[in-house]
């Protein structure tokens, strides 16, 4: 490689086997080749570093950086940002894949939309075995107000301008999880964010993923990010939580906010097919807020059988994707 690349690809990985090779090869197989690939091994114990080193011997675009101790994804990504030399930075998660034209499409988008700081993509959803289970459409033009309601960017799919990341000092290292959501909310104050709606990313959904396995913590971090952005959480509360730990945020939530927290967990459990755990969270939501009518729906659904829940998940995804497609079509005609 001669001269700095246009794109720096950032991957943080801890014990990334068995999906790591598939993920690395999806990056190396991109139609757009002007990139460096920074892989931060977060003190893995399963041979992850050896696998990355093996690929690095064959492809000099790969740079392996090793943490001496486990520091978490957020710290690792900031380390990668500090080491990056590209005009653009792209993310790639170690258990996901990128379609071959992803980088090419995103570089072209950023070149033709100079006001956009970050662009993500839609995704094809696969299970632990790699079988396609669904598709996630994404809003083409998420505003700050949109993001304050929901995270509209898939973290592993994004590519952005390195200078924009520097403008907001990168990832906030307090956020062990939901670090991407916090970053988008801060970026969206002064920058435009966007998505290429096509599914150029392959997102693996499995129970070992952070989204499921760290459900309580990740939901609390998301509440904190949203509360900071909207001003629902006052600066004194935020400072206290940062000083005492994310688990103390729950103590500062109102009854209605606690109900929303438990509803979110109930919905997550239903999504992953755990009705009993969903029922427990829905019951807690009902106890926290009276009346909590929106908590009765996940409570009732928790009594449905596996086939009924699977059909419901399929229907909900169809409705959400249709709504997103209609919005994107309307936006494109402006």
C-alpha cells in the first residue's frame, strides 16, 4: 500500500471465533480496495489474535493491535480511531459480514453528499448458523429527533468522516454498551446522518450478542444516551450516574421511565423467544406505572406459543419495514 488509504476499517474483537474468518474475508473481498483494516484484539483467549495475524501475513492492509488487558469495545474503537489514517472510517463487527459492494457504495455516497458525516446501510439478518431470517430496512434521513426516539443506524454498517468523529471526541468511554447510539446523538446535533437503504450488511442475531446477553446494561446505557440528548435527565443526575456507575441510573428514573425500561426488556425477550422472561418484565412494568396499558400487550403475548410468537415477529417486521420503505420513497421524491 502506498500513501494513506481513503478508508480505515475498524474492528474490535474479543474471543471472536467461530465467526471471525468469515467477517475478515468479507472485508478483504470488497470491490473497493483502498483501505486499511485495523483490528483491535481485546486480550482474547481463544486464538483470535493468531487468526488475525495469519491474515495480516497475507494482506498488508491488515494492522493488528493488541490490548494487554480487556478494555471493552468502546476503548478499543477509540484506540483504532487514534491509529486510523483514512479520510473515512468504517465499522465492521467480528461476527457479521459485509456485502462485496458495501464500501464502494458508501464512499460514493459520502463523495456525493459532502454535508453527510456518517452513512449506514440496511441489513440482512441471519441466525447463528448464517441462515437468513429477515431483513432490516433503515430510514434514509434520520434526524436528531428521529434518533432521540430510536437508533436508526446499524453500528457495524456505518462509514463516516474521520474529522466528524474527532469533532465530538470519538466514542464516550463511559458507555460500555450503546456507545454507537450515544455517538450518533452527539454527531446529529451539528452533522447530517444518512443510510443507504439497501441491505449491504449481514447482521448476525444470536443470544451471545451484546444486544441479548447484556440486555439490562445495554438498555440502561441507551436510556442514558437518550436522556442526555433530550434533556430528560438533568446534568446533576447524569454526573451522579457517571460517578457511581450505570446501574444507579435505575434509581433516578421516574415510575413511568422504569415502566418504559421494563417494557423494552419485555419486547427484547419476546423477540428472542423467551416468553416467561418477557412476562416477568411486563409484570414489573405494570407495577411501576398505573395505568401502564402498553405493558399489557407484551404481557398477553407472553402466553402465546412459539409459532404464534414467530408469526407475530414476522408481521411486526413487515409492518416496520413497510413504514420505513414508504418514508424513504417519500423522502426520495422531495
